[in-house]
C-alpha cells in the first residue's frame, strides 16, 4: 500500500488543474493530521517545497497566477498503486512541518 495525495491548482480566474502524487508507504491518521495542520489557511500549500510535482493551468495570465495549491483531508487515501515520487511518509511530514506558518515567507523572502 502507498498513499495517494490529490491536490489542485486554482488560478484567480478559477481555472483548476488536478494533480496527484503517490508516495512510498502509508500515512497514518496522525501523520495526515500533522500535514493538514501545516496548510496555510487550512487548505493551501506549495507542492514543490515538499517534494511533490506541480502542474498548473497552461493558459494562465500573469494577473491570474497564484502560487498555492489546495489540499483537503478526503484527497489523501491509501491504495495499491505504484509510487510516483520517492518520498516516505516521515519525509513528507517533516517537509510540511518545515513550512508551517512560512509558506509565503518561503516564496517572497
């Protein structure tokens, strides 16, 4: 079993692009709670900062661009799928905790 994490990009014009990453191993409920507690405003994060791939809307205009992706609890689940990223649950939680309360600072300095 591995953990599937689904998340999406939404620009200011409300164009959405779904993303998915499958990490190696199973995130426990405690680890899921830790990840969710690190999200900006309870929903936003930047996948590339935690080792997850990012796909954004191709037709975006600069004034519609937003750096954040959205993640919800129900989009994290365990399945028999091959991993698409070589990240363990422990690494993922550690990376999310590194940016708790500092997502915007990581972007803008």
